[in-house]
C-alpha cells in the first residue's frame, strides 16, 4: 500500500475574490466532508499538509494568513478545517500546489507516494494540482465530496479528466485506505 | 502588441498508442488549419517551436523522431506539418510543454510574451500547456480549429477552462495578429 | 540602473550545527556590515527579502523560526539583523535560495533585476545562490564584508568564482547604488 | 550498492569560446581518462548520459552538434569520447546539467542513485552540476583525472568544495564500483 499524505488546498481563505459568491455554497457543502477526512487522517497518523495561496502577502506567515481568514467574512468556513499542531504548511503563490513551492521536496522527504487532495477549486487548483502530481508519478485520490467548485459543469469535467487522463481515483472518503507516510 | 511564437504540440507522432483511433479523425480535421497557421507564422517571421514528446527514446534526436513518425502508420498526418529549416525544437518527456524542459528559458531568450498553441491533445497536453503558460504569465491563444481531441466533451470543457480560468483567447487563426518575436 | 533587492541568506539561525564553531567568529565580523546594508536598504526603500532554511521544521512559520533563533545560543548574532515589518520572507529547504522556492516568482513580481546577497555561508549557500541567480540572468552583487564563511580559503575561492564565472560584482556596501524595486 | 550512471558534461565542443586556449591543454590531459571511464561504463552496462550545451542552436539536434564539434578546430578532442549507439542525450542551455532540462526525470526513470561526473569545466559546470545533484540527493563521484579546468587554483578549490560540502567522492576511475542502472 502506498504511503499517503492528505493535502488541503486553499481552504485558508478570506473569500473576498470575485468568484466567492458562486464558490461559498459549494464550500459549505464540502466542509463537513473535509473535516471528516482530516479526522480520519489525524486518527491514523497520516500527514496533513496545508498548501495555501499567500495572496501576495509575502510579509505574512501562515499563522497570520489563518488569523486573517478566521477574522474574515466567512470565518465559519475556515474554523472547522483549521490546521492543528501537527499540520505541515507550504505556501504557494500560483495555482498549482507544486509550482515554485517546496512541496515535491517535502513529499520526497516523507516518502509519500499517494496524495489525497481536498479543498478548492475543483476545476482550477485541484485539477492543476492533480495533473502536476500525476506528472511527478504520485498516485492521486480525489474524494468528490471533499472538493468545492465555482462552475458545476467544469467541475464535473475536471473530475472526469482526473479519472481518465491522470489515473486519479475519485472515491468517497470512507473508501480510502490511509497508510500514513512518516 | 505582444511578441508571439507559435508552439506545435506533439504532432510528430507515430499514432501507435491506444487512443490513436479516437484521435486520428480529429487530427485529420485540424491538419489543414495547423498547416495554415504554420504558413502564416513562416510568412510573418514568427518563430515556430515544435515541442514534442520523445516517447522515452532518449537515444533519438528530433530528426530521428520525425523520420519514425513519417515512416509510421499515419505519415500523412505528419508530413503536412513537418518542421522546416527555421523551426526550433524542444523535446519533452511528460505532458506539459514546460515540465522539465528548456522551453521557458528559450522563450525568455526570444522575448516571447504570447504563445499560440496548436496540435494535440486538446483536453490533455494542450490544456496542461495552456495552464503552465498562464502560471508563467504568458498570454495564451488557442485556435479551436487547430487542436485535436480524443474526447469531444472534455475538449469542449478544456477550451472553456482555458477561456474562463487561464485568460486564454480562443479565436480563429485568421483573427490572430502575429507580431514575431526575434 | 537595475531595480534592486537585498537578500539576507540564513541569518535566522540557532548555530547548533557542527560547523558553528568555525562559522561564528566570521558571522560576528560580518554582522555590523549586514546591519549597515539593511539600514541603507530600508532608508532607500529597497525590498529586503529574508531567504532562510526551515531546518526541516515544516510545522513552524518564519516567526517561530525567528523566535527559536533569538532564544538560541547566539541570539546576539540574530537580533541586529532581524526582519522588520516590511521584510519579505521565503522559506527554503535546501542550499540554494532558488531551489524549490517561490523566490524567482517573487522577484519577477517585484520587477527585480539585481540582487545584493549577504549572509552565510560564503562558500556554500551564498556561492550556490549567486550561481542560481546568474543562471536566471539576474545581476549579482556580493559585498565581501557582509558574508560569513567557515573555511577562509574556500570562501576566497568562492568570491573569485563569483567574479570570474558568474559576472558578480564584489564591491563594498557603500559602493553599491540601490535603485529600489517596487 | 547504488545504481549508477556516468554523465559526460560539455565534451561535444567546438572550442571556439574565449577560454578555449586555457582549457584545451587540460582537456587533452583528461581525454584518455574520460575514454577509459567510458570503456568501463560500456563494458559494465552502466548508462552513459551526455549532457551538453546546445550553444543556443535550438534548431540543431545532438547529431548536428556532434558533427559541428568533430569538424571544428579540435575534433581530436571530441572523437575519442564520442557517443555510441547506446548513449543517452540531454541538451542543456545553461551551466548546470539539471537547470531546465529533463535530466532529473530521466534519472528517476532509470532508477539512478549515483552519478559519476566527467568532462568540463571543473570549476564551472562540473561544480554546479555536482551541487545540483547533491541538492537532489544523488550520490556524486568525480574522478579528478577525468575533469578539465580553465583555472587550476579554482579547480582545486572546486574539488575541495565538492568533497567538503557536497559529500562527493573524488576518487580515481579504477576505484569506482559501477553498479549499472537499467
């Protein structure tokens, strides 16, 4: 069984961008599922890695990004999926979790072979990250109930692309076997 | 007007992979349009860069890849869009034209700001390359008649993703203004 | 005149590694010069970017790395060159400031063309960072009084390599013209 | 024992650059040792990978680069270390063998863990490549008799840096155990 890590994409968010209105209902729906995935990961000792946009705040660290998100207009969408003391962090500046970030290095360091992706946005950062993981020969799992979208049709197409062209498994959280990486 | 290069993706191909049957009719349809784009590029002095998979043949150079494709089962899909003496070449090993290739360096060297993408496969390498170009702040143009797909629905979704999420222009070849990079 | 940023390499340090004894006297000597460079940068509005090893503490953010260094055995080597509220931060996991970090992206975002490097270790991270900056076509300036070494001979060779093979200027801090990037 | 590949750096060369005069005598001296290393590699089935500058000739393939070098002013320095039919090729545009090239991908594909570096220039591309290999956690071996320099003092410092700071072994060719990667 491949060694696994759970990656939480862009959930530390102030929801101030222009697509927020379309996104928020989908985040609200995914939220308990992401929280459930985090609980399963934490109970099994699977590393949880938050990879989050820094919104061009190169002065802020991830604690400050979290504080701003909690204090923002949708703190209730951030609090249930907040990092705990064991969570790992990687800050990104662009869409993909791998582009110009140390994530690949961290995953190599941990011996991770399989990534479970959750978070937002299905047809954007999640899709691009699944691709960049597949290109780097990671196994990719995306539980559809744990990713949030802006455009339902494109999100559906994105999930089909992941399955068909990136060899991704798109199964429910409880069907995922977690064999923690150390 | 931004300095432009035309990128021809994976058209040097032996069509021996499992999706070839679904792909070939779409390539056949795109072929004269790609040839027309190449003619326009060459007449205007716009650089044409072939970025092509090496199919794990690390011993072969691009001349040999071309010979194999011309001698393959669908040489007639390769010949009309073959490189000429001025064509530039970058060999890739994975899906995106940028992943572990010197393309970004070459484009910087040429001063290119805008990429016109053509070739195959719309919902795979073309989509991923459009994304990786957008992440790197290139302007992206994709003429829909000059890209070939395996799955028509996913190709349509891919073009919508490019427009909506990667700021790509998807206009016809004759609507593109070519201001050549040097 | 090229737009400039000052990069402070690995000065947030607990000095617990095996080479610390050889390094500390050189850091002590460089310290007032680095502080002087920081003063000049801050007065002129030149961006100051701390690029610092995370010592595999993927849970910690840069504020925590700073706190640990200030509380460490050589807090007096950290305090005079500590970041202020305007300082930018990039965390690195390996030697070069560019390897698997968002630094290149940040510099592009700021329009930086020239890097003034200071910090430690001259014949290691400073040398590698100068090389990686030169490969990416940045102008490199290294004030010899503002970099600290472990091995004086290798540090001298490193500075000659930077001059001869990386087109770096190795001039004193007061000879540097700072034209701030924004 | 780690799986090994031999990397030949920049030996396909027309020797027309300004440092050629200083470099050629050192290449002449290293040449029989490189040829000996190639013989050992080929007899043991160890992959030999040529990583060579393309001198900004993006139109040429490696066969053409080789032809130009053989026909150049120092063809006698190229012929004895020419690629054979089993040699692999990676073209580079800048100093390091890893920067914007598919080498890391190829090495992963082959399962290589240890690199034996030979070629030119000790205190430039060989040094930078050793560093970039070390950063990526490859074991590095550099036989001093099989690398050529421009500046003897800097070359000596470079070899000390590789040993001290990049955990490189600098032993003679016959002391290297070759366990071929496949």
